[in-house]
């Protein structure tokens, strides 16, 4: 049974947002990244370590392009 989605991070630049979410599914750990609500990347793995590493690498790439961590609501 799938778990609720967990937001790993949200980055912003001007008025646009990039959101990374993680969810446990029957197939494994699914990680997805959306840009202003549109899907841009997805990753499926069976280990938390791989999911964490992928999440970190994707965030580093967006931050290298000038995106910053969104302030807490």
C-alpha cells in the first residue's frame, strides 16, 4: 500500500518552484521532481540510500543553476 508523499525539498527562483517528493510504493521508493507542477524527473529504487543520494544530486544541480531553498511557510 502506498504511503503519503513526503516533500523532501522545495526550491524557488523568481515565482517558479521545483518540488521533490518521495513516496513508498509496492514497487519501491519513488522520487519525483516537478517544475511549477509539471513532472521533470522520476526515480524508482528499492533502497533508501539510493533514493537519498539521487535526491541530493538533483538538488545540487538545481542549486548550481541558481535555485534556492524556499522559505518555510
